[in-house]
C-alpha cells in the first residue's frame, strides 16, 4: 500500500449560533492512498457535505475548523490563502452538488475552463479543452455552449472535466448524481470512476444512495450526527454491518427478490446544539440499553479495516 495522499484526523467543524455552538462534524478521521475510493453516506444533516467543505477549507465564519488535514504531507489548515488557492483544483478538487448552480450561467463553458487555467497561470487552448471534454464523453462543441443549453448529465460531466483539468491527487465529489435520473446517475458515476483511474487520484464520494455507492467505492463510512459511526471495506460492511444505524440504512433499501413494504428509520437525528449524552443514536436505536444513554461508545475494531462506534459492535 502506497503512502496516504490525504490524512484526516480529529476533524471537527463548529458553528457559533444564538443557541450555542453547533457541532456539525465531530472527530472525523480517515486516510486515502492514490486510487482509493471512499464513500460517505448518511441522512441529510449528518455532516457529509460539511466534511468535504472542511477538507477544501471552504467553511466561513461563524464556522470554525479544528483537527488535522494533511494533503500530500502538507497541512491544509496551515496554508496561506495564496498557497490554498494554488492547491485547490491542482492538488485537491471538488465536483460540487448541483451543477447548474455551480457553473456560471452567463459564461460559455470555454470561458469557465479559461478562468480555471488562468487562476493557475496556465493558458487554455481549444485542443486542451476539447480533450478534457472528450475524456468525460462530451463533444468539443459543448465548449461553445452556455450551461442552460446542456442537460443535467452534461452539466455534471462538465463539472467533472473541470475537476480533473489540472490532474489533482484527490477528488471530492459531493452528491454528483443528485437530481439526475437513475440511468444518468450510473453514467455520471462511470465517467467519474474512469477519469479517476486514468489520473490515479483518490476520491471521496458523498451520497445518500447506499446501493449506488456499493457499486462504486472500495470503502464506506457511515456518518450520523457529525460522527463516523462505522467504516470499513464496502463488502464487509454490507455483508455484516455492526452499527444499528448502518443495519437500518441497508434494511431500507428496496429488494429485487423480496416483496415488502418500505420502512424508514423512526425518529429524527439529534440537535447539533443540544446533543443527548451517551451514544448519539440512542434515542432511535431499537437495541439501546442503559449504558448507551450515558457512555459514548468508542470506535471498536470488528474486522480488517472495519470499525464501528457501538457498545455491542463485537456481538452484532
């Protein structure tokens, strides 16, 4: 295994609010080697997108980032604004959620590539832009169109082309298939996976769809209330989930072999400003016991590269 291209330890994000500090990300840590794929899943508000924004150092006041983010051995949180500007998209890039709101609606696609290259002291000639569009399955003529002239899938492919334009070491993809139909979702993920392999980058993929995630990532991290409650190889987690929340997420997936009613997870996640003591999932967990209401469970190793933050993970 090669050295990690990104190492995250003790990552926390807090926001100052009128009700007190809101802890949106709580002590998250992971490491990725070149070419690895990590998927982060969980309900809305679990901290997935905030984690990605923190990695890019895009959290603005009243938010604050704590912890350590090492990108190719460099401390991202210690970079100057100029160093950070040079590192973004060159060493770590973002495929944002919602391509239509991410692309400039009044500029042609060609100009948006030119802006990216100019920000890094490079020129964008037509052949280079056409080659990047071709890598994501788009014709060269797309460069002369405005975003509103493209379909949702085409816009998302443009965002992927922008993200790989400078051959980054890490790609952060924040729900790149949201608002797309099922067929286009698979096409976009296939495109993302292919170009990621071509440049040898590590990738962090954010998403809600565990079934879609299972076909793409090598490792999966389940987030709840800002914490990673279970991480491990995707096959091991699906075969033997050790955290009740993971089991309930997998249980909510539709089955092609069994006819049954859809069943969601009862209750709602805890408030970020008023967390209950003990395990953050204890108010919704069907297996919660007395200790769950007073003791926060540490992450326990339950298999090779497989951890779960549950008092009963070993017995699951």
